[in-house]
């Protein structure tokens, strides 16, 4: 083999290697990152889960295992937050930027609205005060959804319903059902918003699923995560 021919073969091999590396880097650079934005209160924050995950991180890990693209989460949940607080977050540039680029939006708010409108607890019940709180909740949620859809018209919004933290008290259960029905009617005009019921998940109060009076524990959040996965087709 002549020296010149060897030289050309070397050039071809190096070119092939270079194209291969370029193609690999190009494919990596075009790999889409899936982004979850979570909005809510202590339940979305994950309070009570000793693993530190909560249902949001559980869902992130599930998507990482079952989707080809990497997943990131922006969790803007604030313990103790009510719907008016979430509405205020719509004025924050960082929150709205995340919403604009979100592939999925988790929405779980309102339990604090119920509790605080009743005076800070749920015993005794003051139905007139709770009814007033529900009107504020309706207005806030509608304005939040309007602003989300203005910024991101297409991303699926997974709207989680309420569960009764005191299933042995049917009078509280009736309030929960009423607010869930209101939530379902609120989301009807919006495209690609899925209501995910949770009230049937915890029909018995047990330390198996609860860490305290209201919040879930690790097993409780895992149960909630599986409900989300079964209720929405992430494919």
C-alpha cells in the first residue's frame, strides 16, 4: 500500500469518526427536557413525607424511568398557602416563565381556603363562612387558570381534587364533595385540564397514610402519585 493511499484512508477514518461524534452531540443537544411546574400548598410541597419526596418528586422519578427525555421540576408550593396566595404568584416573573415553558402543570389548592374561611379549624362548621370562602376560591381559581392559559395554552393541567382528612365526619365530607363539584365546574371551560379525584383514596383515617391530622405520610403520597399516573395518560 502506498504512503499516499494510507494517508487518504486515514483522512476518511478521521472524517467518519468526526461525523459520528458530531451526530452524537447533535442528538444529545436536541434531546428535549420535560418540565413539570407544581403549584399548591403544603400537600404539593410534600409536608409529612419523611422521605422528602411528596407526590411531585414521586411523579418526577416515575417519568424519569418511563420517558426517554430527562425531567425537571419547578415546585412553587408554599405550606399554608390559599388560592389568593397562588393568585399572587401569577405576578412573579420566575413563576410565569416556568409556566410558559411547562410540559405539565400540577394544581392542588383550596384546603386551606376551607379551613381558614371556617375560622382556622373545622370544628364546629360555619357553613355561611365556608360559603363565602368558596366564592373567593372560585374567583381566584378562575383568574389563575386564565393567566396560566394566557401564558401556556397547551400544557396539560392536572387539577387535583380535595380529600376529606376527617372521613369519620360526614358533615365535613359533604363540604369536600361540594367544593370538588365546584372545582370540576370551574375547569370545564378550559382545554386540556384534567380533574383528578382524591377523596376516595383515604376513606378511613389511618396512620398508614396520614402523618398528622391533615397531611399525608410517605405511603399516602405514593398512593396519591399512583392515582395521578392512572388518571392521566403521560404517553
